């Protein structure tokens, strides 16, 4: 079984009221349950963010390697805007 450790947490009164309300309405059996679920959600979101950051870094490295290898074009804002307008026009038909 997982070892349980007691932890003291300080939070604003509004958060405490929300937490206690969730227990009082029967949504959760205890304040500890509310905190555990919140931490599971936070851990999940944090892992998603870390995964997205890893993918972004990988894309940046690939882009930098492409530039170093000469596989890039000169930035042309007008060409990009024209391409965007063409794509929008195609979608609206």
C-alpha cells in the first residue's frame, strides 16, 4: 500500500469555502479527496504541457537544422498573406 503523509496547506478563504462546499454537498467524501483529484488533474495538465514543450523544442531543432542545411526560403510576408487569402477563398466556396 502507498505510504500516506500528512501535509499542511495554506490557501485563500475563497478556495477553502469552495473545497468545503464540495464536501458538504456530497460531491466528495473529504477535503483530502478534493485535493487529491485536483493534484491528479494538475499532474495530467502539467504532463501535457511538458509533452507539448518537448514537441515544440523538437520542431525548433528541426527548423534550425533545415536553416543550417540551406533548406529554407526567404521570408516573404506578401506571399504568405496571398496564400492565406487564397485558402480562405477556397473554404468559402
